[in-house]
C-alpha cells in the first residue's frame, strides 16, 4: 500500500529540513515546495537540498509577481499599518504560499499539507486557516509544533538523519523576508528596553552610515499602482526591489514594534521595509491630493479592518474581497506623480501632482486670485454649530 | 448713551490692529485680549500696541499651563493625528482662546466678541461655535471677513488710522504658533508640487544642518502624562518647550500636508511639531507595551473621532468630554519610561519599560524559558478559523 | 432676446404651482417636470396643471423601476436605518429626481433647475448638492426659500395669478411619498409628547383595525434582491407595491421618530414603510443565515456610513459607489427564501432557508448528531482570554 | 491530607447535580453556590439539593439588585443589541456569577471553580475568562465538557449515584433565564426554517392570546436609569420584574435569532425580553430627544463594541470600563419621561418629554412661530457640498 503524501512548505532551514525525515518516519512521502516571494534565496540549492534530505519530489515556485500584484499592492493601497506601525510582511505572504501549497497538493493528489511554524506565532494560524479554507479535505501537519524539541534535541535528530546543520545556527534571530520587507525577532530584542543591535538589520543601513547627499525619486501611479520609477516604466515586483535597494542605502524603513499577536501575547519585532515605506508614504500623499474629504475620512476604517483580518489569518474570509471592492473603487482617482527625497532614513514627499487633483489653487489661495465665497461661511457656521449651541443653551440651565 | 463693548482676540498683527479703529468706527468700544499659548511673543509690547491703536482696555493672559495640561495633553494622549498626518495645533488653541475671551466678556459686561479670521479657514468656525456654546447671548464679529479688503486697501486704511505697518508685511506666509507647534501656509507653498522653502520653517533645523551626534532623552510618564525629562521632573508646559528646543535642533517634526478643511476645500499646510512629535512617538510606544490588545485596537476609533471633532470646531460639544472619559480611563495604565534617540530628523524609540508592561518575556521568548502552551494553539486555530472554513465549504459548491 | 430656461421639479401642490408664475415674473421660461417614484399621483392631471398655470413645457417621467432597482434596493441591502429608526424615504428619491431634472435640463439647454424646498429641511441640501455634482454649470433656484412668504401671502399671490388653491390646503401635514414609504411631519406632531393622530397615517391601518388572522408571505431573494413573492416572480417595483398593500393592511411599518436633521435641528417625523419593513426584516434574517461572522459584524459599519451620506445629500459623492462596491460583494451570498408572518403590525420571520446557509445543524445541535469538537474549546479559551488574564495579573499588583 | 476544594456554580439541574458526585470521585470537596439573578427559582430547595447529592457546603446568593444596577443597566444604556437583534441575557449574568464564585472561593480558600457548560457554547468562555481574570491562581473545571457523556450515560451515572432525575428531563429545550430575559435553544428550533413552537416561550403570551385593550405605561428616567413606573418610584430590579409581567402579558419582546457564536458556529436561539424591550425602546427615544447629533451618531460605535466584548466573554477586560466611562458621560442628559403603549406584542412610544430636550419647537415648526434662519441654508449647502461638487467637476473631465 502506497504512503500518504504531504506537501511541505520548505524553506531550506533547519526546521523544515528536519521535518522531512521526521515526516518520513511517520509514514509520509514528502513533496517539498519552495516559494520565492522575493527573499533572495538560492532556490536551486534549496530545491536540491530537499531531495537530499529525503523528499520524494521538490518544487520551486517563483511567485514574486503574483505576490507584488495581488498581495503587496493591497497592502500599499490600503495602508495596512497594523497597530499603526507595521504594514504587514509575513502576514501577506502566508495566504499566497498556502494557495500554492494547496494547488500542488491538488495536482499531486496529496493528503496533507505541512508547515514549519511553532505553536506561538501568528503564521501557524494564517497557514492553517488558509489551507483549510482552500481545501477543507486536506489534513494540516505542523511537525515543529508537534515534536516540541529543544534546539539540542533537534540538532541531535538532524545529525542522526544526515540533515546538514546550517552555519548560521547560532544566530539568535528568527527572520522572515519577502519583497515587501523583512521581519526579525528573538535574541536580545526580547527585552523591549534594549535597542535592537545593528546585526538585527539586513536591508537598511544605519542612519550613521547613510550618504550625506539626498536622492530624489519620482514615482508615477496609475489607479493607485506604482507603474514607473524616475520615468522608467517597470513591473511592480521590480519597482519594489529597486526601491528596496536605493531606500535601504539611505536607511529608510526601520521599525521597532512591540505588537499584539493573535495568539494573545505581546512580542517585540524589528521590521525593515525600505521600498514599502517609500511607496506607502508617496501613495498616501497622492490620496491626500485626489480623494474627496468624506472618502479620505472613511477609507481608514476599511484600512484598519483589512489590516486586522490579514494579520489575523483571514485572507480567505469572504470579508476580504468585500473590503477590497471598496478599496479598488477608491483607487481609480489615485493617478499622478510623487517626488520623494530619500535622506538620512527619511522618505520626504516634496511634491505631488495629479490630473485628479482636488486641490484647487483658486479656492485655496490667499492671493488676489481667490474665488472662494467668504460669505458662505456665515451660514455654514451657524448651521454647523447649531446642535452644539442648542445643547449648550439647554443644558446650562 | 454708552457704546457697546466688544472683546477682540488681539494678536498684534496687521489684521487685528486694523480691526480696532474699524470696530471703533462701527460704534464699538474695543477691549483687546492677547493670550500667550506659547508662541513666544512680546506680550507687553502687544498689550500696549492695542491701546495705542485705540482699544479702551487691553488684557494679557498667560494661558500656557492651561493649554499644556488641558489641550495639548489631550492631543498627546489621544494621538490626534488629523488625516494621519497633523496632530492639531491651531485647532487646540482656539477653544481655549474662546473660553478666555468669553470669560473676559462676561467680566466686562461686553456685548460681543471679535476674532480676526477670514472667511475661508477653519478657525472662524472654531471661534464662533466655541463662543456661542459658551455664551449664546454674545454677538460674534469677524471684521476681516466682513470688510473683505484687498491687502492694498487694508494698508491704506491702516495708514489713514495710524496703525503701524509691520516690517514683516511682505512675508508671503500666514503663521500660527503655540506650545504644541507651528502652522504655516500660503506663498509658494500654494503649489503642492513645490517643496516648501527653508524660510517656511521656524522651529526646526533642516536635516542637512543638524548635529552629527545623536541626543538621547528619557521621558517618564505617569498616567499617560509626561512628568520628567532625563530624570528631571517639570511641569508639562516647560517639558514641551524644552523638547521643542532640543528636538528642533535635531530637525524633528516637520510635516507637509495637503489637508481637507472643514469649509470644503483642500489646502496645503506646513507644520513643525518638534516636541509634540517626540512625545507622541514615545507615548504610543508606551501604550504598545501597556494596553491590552482589545483596548489598543479600539482606542484609535476614539482617537479619530476626537481628532475630527476638535479639528471641526466642536470642542464644546458634549461629545468631547464623553470621548475624553474613555481616554482618561485608558491612561491609568500608561506609566513608565521611554528612551528616545533624536538624530537627523528622527525621534527613534530605542527602549521602553513600565510597571504595567503586558509584555511577558516568559510568554514571548523563543528560548528555553518559554512558558507559553503551544498545544493551546491547535484548538484556538480550529475555532478561530471555523467561520471561514465553513463558509468556504458551503460557497464553493 | 429669449428668456432663460429653468427646469422645475413640479409636484402639483401649491408651492410649486405658485413657483411657476413667480419664476415667470423673474424672467424665466419654466419647464415643469413631474416624476413618478411611486407616490400614486395622477400624473396626467399634474402635467396639464403645470401648463395651465404657466409652464412653457411639461414633462412626466415614470421612474418607478429605476427608483426600485437602484435606490430602494440599496436601502434594502444596506439596511439604511438612519439613527437606527428610519430607513430613508425622501432621501432616496432626491438624487434620482435631481438626475432626471439635470437630464432634462441638458436636453432642453436649460440654464437652471428649481426645487420647491424651504430653507430648513434636508431636501434642499440633497437637491442642490446633487444637481451641482451632476452639472456644476446649472444655476439652482429655490423659489419657496427665496420668497419667504407666510401661508396667507402665498395664497394671495396664488389667487392673483389664477393658481388653483388645493382643497387639502388646510391639512396641517407636510407629506412626501414614494415606493419605499411615506413621510409626514408638522401639525400637532410638532409636540413630541403628543401621539400622532390617526389622520397622520396614509398607508397603514391602526393595529386596532387590522385583521385577526395572520397572513404569511414567502419572499425569495437572489443575490440580496427580492425576486418573488409567494412563489410568483415579479419585478422589484411591483413586489414592493404589492407588499405595501398587504403589509399596510396588517398595520406593519409605522415609525415615529425625533430625528437629527442635517441643518442642525431636531424634528419629529412620522413614517410608514409597510413593504420596506417586511423586506428589511426578511433580508436581515437571510443575512444572519448566510453571512460569515466577520462580515456580519463589519457590514453595519458600511451600512451606517451609507445611511448617513445618503441622508446628508451626498449620494453623488465618490464615497457612495465605494460603499456600494463593498455592499454588492456581500450580496452574492444572500440567496434563499424567508417566510414572514404579517399580523397586528408585526412582520415576524418564522423561517429562513438558503443554499448558502452557514448554519450547520451538525455543528450546532445538542443531539447525538453533534460533530463539533468540544475539546478545541479548551485551547481556544486559553488564548482568547490570555490578554485579559495577563492584564489582570499585571495591573492587580 | 485534606481534599482540595472546588466552588461549583450550581443550578439544581441534572448536569450540575451529577457534577457533584463526579467531582467528589475525582477527589474534590464540592462547595455548591446557587445565585439568584432573577430566574425565579426555589433557591432554598436547590441549596438543600446540593447538600443531598454530596456537596460539603451550599450557598445561596441573592444577586438580583447587583445584576440590575450594574449589568442590566449597562445593557439598557448601551443598547447592547448583539447583531442588532439580541440585547444580551446570559452574557450579562456570567461575569456577575463568576465574580460571586471567585469571592466565595477566596473566602473558603478553595483551589478551583467549576461550571456546568459544555464545550460548544459561549458561556464556558465567559466563565473561564472571567474567573481567570479575577483570580488567575484558581483552577477552572468544566466537568460536563470533560466527561463528554451522552444523555443516557449521564442518566445511568445519576441513578447509580442517587442523583434525582428531574421530571422535565425530556424537555427538548436548553433554557437560561434572568431578570433581563430568557434564552432558549435546541429541539425543533435547530431547524431555522421551522417556527419556534409555542412551548418554547415562557415569559410572553402569543400575540393571538394578548388582551384586546392596550396598556399605557409611563417610565421616568434619571441619568439614563429608570427610576419610576407610572409615577411610582421603585428600585430597578423591581421595575424590570414588574415590566416583565405586564409586557409579557401583552406579548412584547419575542426574538428568534440565528446568531454567530464566539466559538465559530451559527446557532438558533429564541429569546424573550418583555421588560427589557420596553425599557430599551423607551430609553432610545429619550436619547433621540436629548442627545446632541454628533453624540447620537457616535454612541452606536461604543454600543456595538460593548455588545461584542460582553458577548465574547471580555467583561473583565480593561476595555469595558473605558467604554462605560464614555457611556456614563452621555447619560447625564437622559432625563425625562416616556409614555409607552403596550399592545399586541408592541411597545410603542407615544410621547417623550425631558428637561434636557434639544427639540426646539421654535426651530422645528412650520408654523408662524418659526425662528430658524432660512437664509443660513444657502451658505451651508454651498460649503457642505463643495468637496462633492469639486470632485465631480475634476473627475468628469
């Protein structure tokens, strides 16, 4: 009788490498899948490593464009600043990875999907809810959560099963990265009074080491999507990567966040989002110019909800496309160009222009060109303040 | 028969100086009131100037402490970032100034209150609604809005009535300032594609000119209120002013905002908030450490509403104290110390600690000390994802 | 030289009839437009009356279907209960009427549009903002607001200009009606301590006079739209009218509301919405069965905003289609049948069923069929309560 | 060595009666606690029954007043309509019961608290989170969830341990009741297409059987709290009970709800809330008269959040008192009298009056008394609609 098959989200690191012989011992044939969402790994090497440690099949999927166009773009347009600080990094890639894992599980008639998360993070929730939503018939395995080993026990098992021990094993950090940014936690950062050490960062220079000359970039948006950088059209994944490099050089986009996890604890995370920071800043400015007041004031309600459900692993809830339908309707106005100065860790918007600009110099000016009807203010103020004034009169008595 | 009396909010500038003889011509005795909310004016000079141009009485009111304790502190604790960008400056002082004007009107048995606003700004709304709420029997006059003169006509009138023409008359800018920050608009900034010129700024150095060495400050909070700077206790007004100086030196707190005014237009404003930026950043970090998740996630709803009603001139609506009652209840937890590095325009929180810290290293750690129950996650994920999974199953069919 | 042309929203009542000669005297050629949005008027008579009192042209527009499909349906799907009490009646027809007026103005090259509202209601705002949004070049006239006559002065003018005085002139009420309901105000109802008199109602029987036998109806919904009544398919306008009759007979849908107008005052209104009440109740029940929890809990936020902007005359704001995009995305799940008992003023939902039902008897049952995993609750509760428990522990000290 | 002690929430029903010998077998001394929150039980009988089936101690606590003043009153003032349908019944009593259990556990030096909930309801969450928040050192036991018996197995165990089998055992329903209402589920109601049978109801008459003559009651509120019924002052618990009787007689307050449980499933519940329905309706009407518009429009946001966290077992989260601080600040205005007609299942507000009424007949009237300034509307409309009109102009191009 044939073994049952499990599709494993394989990163090449120690945990998922050890998971391969461990799953084999439990009677599974392991199909390893390594996805590229822009973390800059050597995928060919990882693909082969999976086979070497015992996978029966090994897949490599380049999902950078899909990640940029359908996940990072939502984060950009919805300004998904979780707790007003962190625009989502891992939370965005998990549903896409889940989707790819389920697709391969369906193609290969696999019975289960496995991920390498522990029991205290958000990612286990994101993976399991996403996978179950996409195919409720698949079993979901979480070997690392299940075996519950100490690091020493894991190494002993790895050595016994000829799993190579990575050189970086004694790094105290736990890192996840994609096009949209890099997340890092653990080690000395577990004390929120201690500043993150310089080694915690991988995408950005310390401000102390950034150039003394600013770099000015122009970003062009069409329907809320960045389409050109400094006049050169390029696809979104490339544009983000390019901005990651240049903004990282200027130290843009470091975040140090004590955040509330879905599983009920606070954790301290360090993020780097050089390109995302530039794009989010520029996009907001273009919205400030082009969205009508009542839309500008309500959109944050949608943004907050979208940030929360994505963070909380509910990407595949029917609520997400409904929130996105609102979002997409607003983006038709977000056309134009934003000029951003990158300097000493800042992304400073210096100018913005748009064919949809609602800024009307004739109405705004204090010069002779003024066309605003100052007399209208009198009636406006009277009715605007009427409830407050009536209430004050009544309740003072 | 005696003249009727009007209490005028007097700044010493051209508009309100011209308003004095103009109001006199209309048959009013003018009582000038100059308030100090931390803009650093020579109040004695202004007080005398009012008398010189024709006021029958002239008052000087030092309202810095009241402004800090009852207005700026609300902005700080409620993170009142209007449109996610501007933490309110003028909008905070208008209700306090209105309150003082009405108090003096009541004391002097005045019949009216006058302000110097034009017909296209937010401040006219804030003044008029506030004054009417505090005393509906007072008439409100807006001479500048009423006369509708060009600059040239105003100067001609000033010269005819011996009103001194200020040397800064040809400044293109329109500035308002208090402890909490400085607002500037008009001139070349009326084109949102043009970067604000360096002359537009008054409280902060350009990043290019800031020191190459960082300055680290520690701020201590009790019940959400900053009580000590670098271990030295001081009252809030002093603490803000001290921070304005040191953070301004490091270029912290410049804002360039295309904003939606209450009167229906977009305008472009430049703000500087060096001290406020440091305090708002530090306070948020302390809340991240000390507020329970569901409070941290709901408080922004209160913050947004509070920001909007203050911006919109509804400080004296009964809604404001209700929102504040929520706010104050949350602040009892916000105790502790935040360490902030000021450098090249940044206020970077490097560390935070609190007796009310909900960050529990034993629950958060990835080390052997881990006390978090990883098995609980299995049941949690199952029920957390159940609605999404059921919905996916039903609607896929 | 030809007269300028104005398109007048003509109801056949005294105010708009008097407006015709009044506008003529001001030099306008009046094009009368009478719209049928389901108020059950004799349109042919009204059309002729306009010509008789001096209009140069007179149009009759049957807009019932458009009103049902594009306006009432939004109210239904979005549960637009303004202030949790009134599902919008006049507020829904004003934008449609404005649209038709502007279309005719464009076709006839008119220079202006006129409406018959006074200066203290919401409708003037709805008309003027809508008309200006649809064609900013049109002038908007409000003759009734402008002339400011007392009733006696108006009658005198009418008699002098051969405008027929309606027999109902001494009715104390001010009524507006369409497919979705009937609004009534003024007269003795201006005292909110007094119960509305029976004569105030026109569409519904008093409960005292309703049948002693209930009537049960079944309504079928497809994508949130009622498509059949008691198994008989019909278009929405007809279905609403049919329900108005049957539910009105059973006394369903009276509302007595002290509401906050946009212009700053409270007013007391009496509404009747027999059909709308039945449909809104049934639709909500079907959503309770078919919407996933997180969508069911967030949709009210959209509903509230949509209700408010429609009430406040902002139908043509870009925010409305964005809110509708969210709404429409949710309605794909709202398929099924609802059984409603009409009896003594009630519309009681007795049963609901749907192919998209997320109610799963196997998960919900307390019988032996139970498939819910009771053990999952333990882990769920532990993590769900963790923030509260940690906070309690920390802050108790 | 002495047994450990457990405080058991004891209802006198089969489940918690069986739990006593079961807990004893596990080595616990059981302290039974029976709380009266207004469900109308024979407490003395229940207290003795606990001892008879094996409890070492048995307490009876009359918590009706505390429940009315501190729990039901919050529901009333906050209009806690969970999912717009159900104003919370069991969800309100659980935190109070937990508080009493913990108090007795502390007094008796008990080691644990036990409740009789199964693993699929909301109440287990409410109990466990509340108990742990009040005393994290207490163990929480859930015998019914733990033993997982079928009904037959439970009866067999009961008979073996001399636990009396209640006569109502074959009732298909699962009922919880307190002052604020009665909840019922299970049996044929598990099919949401089937109307609840008449036997499912216990507090209200079917409309078919209600009197043909209406009853009119007047309720007086002080600071949002009902203090007198028909002019007779009484304490809240009594007032609610009195209203339950009279409104129940008129068939007021039946609810049939397919609701989203916290544990991820939909369930169908039938509620009866005769008194609560009358009070909630009257209170809302008084707020409509007395709250200023911006407060009336924002309070529902607080109400929704408060409803949700109470439903979800987070009564003891720090967020609840913060929401209540907002709430209490609003209630100072809610003074006055409401006249309600009870008839055929309806609680119809016929009139409301208040010393804090913001309804101003002089502003609202269409009679000659009108003092509203109709001309103010012109300026108001212009600025109110300006963003929409500007946006329409720009984006039409």
